């Protein structure tokens, strides 16, 4: 019997990271789509970087930022008792960073495709800005946001490089499906590798079908 | 009543600078080409964009005053706004679209649906409606809370001609029913002249003319106004004599009597005459009475049958082409053909001097 612990762990990590990506990514996407402010291009570039940088580079940054020897990492550990490196939280953080750009990009396109006259009409009808967003913008953009979120979930599920650096590869504690496959291949456990690869592929394929439906 | 005086810089060389007063329950038609600043003007009135300077008062309530730092947001100005493509909410049914405009008076919903003949369509979505039905829905939604002021951005331009006529009528009856003070933006001179109690012609963000429909049509303030109201007859001539508000012009070798903005003898002025005031007479037919109009001898060069009349162009030696328009029945009686020698007469009372022509 194949040990599926890494699969369940990956799903939990990806779910938690996706929730974060959804909130942060949607906010950034809205700012990029509707905001007119200085540094907009820089903001967009920062939130696109994780797409193009090697995940190990991202992992390195996260280590530098949250490691025990960094000011922030030391503060979190001493004052709040939160350890990030080599914990499940580290895995969530790694997936979060790679997932946000996917939400930002798809949600931004979705927000931009909402006719601004609809929002303007809402204002002339007495809607507050919050009501314009909740009753007009969001209902018209939700498909794109969900599509991006689903992509972020899949990406988080398969995250490898950054996860390995930040969370390590501790079986039963921080081993994800991707790092488990790496282990299985290295140790010649082809039965485990085949099973995990098959599950990952099917899962990713199913998700892409959902995305295709939503963005049609 | 609307009192507005607004300035807004839109680009490096585009300043919108408009002031007007519109009495209650009247309609102001803002006529201008695309890019003349029409929609921006509506947005400034509605509070969707903020002017750089000025003051806006709607029925005595100041909604914007740069000097006093007042800027009431759009949601609190309580005016109706009909967008160019109606901006109906595509994810909501007809009923829910109307509900969005109610401002907390839910009991009025069914009555509104009935009033705008939308009951049978209440559960449909906007994309399932015809152009005319979409417009009724847009009107129902923006009038749901009985605003005193209605702003309309090219509301008829997206419609086919027969619909247009019907909806202009609908607009007129709603205007009376809801006691609306309305500002209607359009690039269609026919629409502006038909629906506007007053017409404001916008040229590059500035008021080119603000007057009654008749004034804008028959007494244009500038060649730009003449051209935008569908008048191609633009001439320049020197003033020979002035008598009261009547001037005699030396026009391309002919003496022409005109009225308008008085300029002293020797000045070069721009003048015009609407095609409807250009009469055409068959040669060889003596005039019934010695009509004191401006007569010219020329050749008919082209004619065109149009919806609202028959237009023709006459070439008079040394003159730019002169365009006239007569009713279809008149044209039929005339039996004129291109190439034929004709006499045209520029009706004196409609021959209008627009003002001094600056030396180029």
C-alpha cells in the first residue's frame, strides 16, 4: 500500500496557500486594474517575478527573510513563537508566493473586462464604492478570479523548489507530494513515484478543465 | 434648474471650459463632434469626474464648488444618467436592474415595470432585449427614484432610425411626466434641434454657441456652428455698406444683402445661408413679384434625393458651390435637371453675417 500522507499534506498546504493568494491576489489585481498611481508598473513587476524566477531563488529569498538569523524570523520566533523554516507554515508560504501571481494575472484581466460604465452607472444610482464592488464588479469578474485561484491551487500542489528550501523534506512533517516524488525517484521506489505522478497529473488535468470552463 | 460653470484640463492642449444656466424642466442639447468634451461635461455634472475649478448647482443645491471645497459624490447627487450603451447590469434581470435604481422605495418596483412596459420582460436579462426595450429599461432604472435632473449621453445613437423616432417621442412624454430638467449630449444636429429647448454647441471644450434651436440653426455664431448643424454654405466677403443691422456685401462680384453681426464697411466677414433658405427658380419664368432677394445666375451641377427633402448644388461663376434644399413636392414641380441654367435666390432674412473674419 502506498503511503498517501504527502498527498494529504500537499492538499492542506495548497488549500491554505490558495486562500491567502485569493485575498492578496484579488486586492492587488483590483489595484492594478482600476488604480492610477505611481509605481503601478513596479507593483505589477514585483507580482510577476515569482512566475519567471526559479523557485529556488524564491526559496532563497524566503529563507533570507524568515530564517532564524533574519530580524523578522527572529522576531516571529521569539515574540510570537512562530517558526517558519522547516515547518508546514514554510511550505504554505512557498506555495503562497508562487500562487499569488496566477491570481493577480487572471483576476486583473477579469476586472479589466468589466465595463467601467457599469460601475459608473452604479454610482449614479446611489451605490457606495463598496456596493459597486460587491454588487457589480465582483459578480462580473468572479469567474476570472476563481479560475486564477484554481490555477494557484494546482501550482501550490506541485510546488517543489521553494518548498524544498524553506520547508525541507521531512517525511510525515513537511514532505509534500512533489518532494515525495523526488525522494521516491532518488531511492528507486518506482511504485510510489508512479502512483504519486499519476495522481498529480489527473488532479492537475481536472483542474485545468474547470479553469477552461470558467474562462470560456 | 442647473447652473454650471466648470473647468477641467483633459490633456496638454485640451481645456474643457463651459458655463451655462438651464431653467427647470427644460432640455439642453449639447451638440459636438466626438472628442469635443461632451461626455466629460456630463461626468462633471454627475460627479463621476471632478472639475479643476468652478461651481455646479442642481435646483439650488450646490453639489460642487471649488472655492468652498464642496464636491458631493455621484451617489449623493441624485440625478439620472443614461449611458451611451445604457450600462445595463448584464448579470441582473430586468426587475433587478430596475430595483437597483429604487434607492429604498421597493413598493414602486411593480408600478415602474408597468409604466415602462417591462412587466412581461421582468425576468429576462438585458442581452435578451431589443434595442428599444433596453432603452426603456435604462430609463426606468434611472428614473426609478424620481430624480429632478436627467443626463443623457447619445441615447439614441445606437438605435435604428424607426426606433429613434419612437424613442424621441417617448423621451418627450417622460420629460413632461417626470418634470425633468435634462442635459442631452449628441453629435446629431437633428436630434439636438428637435429635443433641445436650448442648444449648446461645444467646440474643443469651449462653448461655440449657446442659444435657442432656431438661433443656432439660422443665426450661427461661427462657421464651425454652421457646419455642425448641417450647413455647408460658408462664404467670406467684404462689407460695402451698413444700414441699421442690414449690410450690403461685395460677394464674389455680386451685391448681397444680409443681416447679422454688424461689421463696419471695408471689413471682411464670414457669412452663411442655410440650404433651406436657398430658393431655386427656373430661368425664363418671370418672378411673380419683384422679390427683393439676392439673385444669382448659375448652373445646376448635382441633385440628391434625401429623406427630408431634395438637395441640389448650383455653380455660380466665381462663387463656391451653393447648396440648397427644397421639399420633395417642390422639386417635382420644378422639373430641373443637372446642366440646366437656373436662378437661385438667397432669402434675405436668412442670409446671416457671423462676424469678422480674421485675416489668415
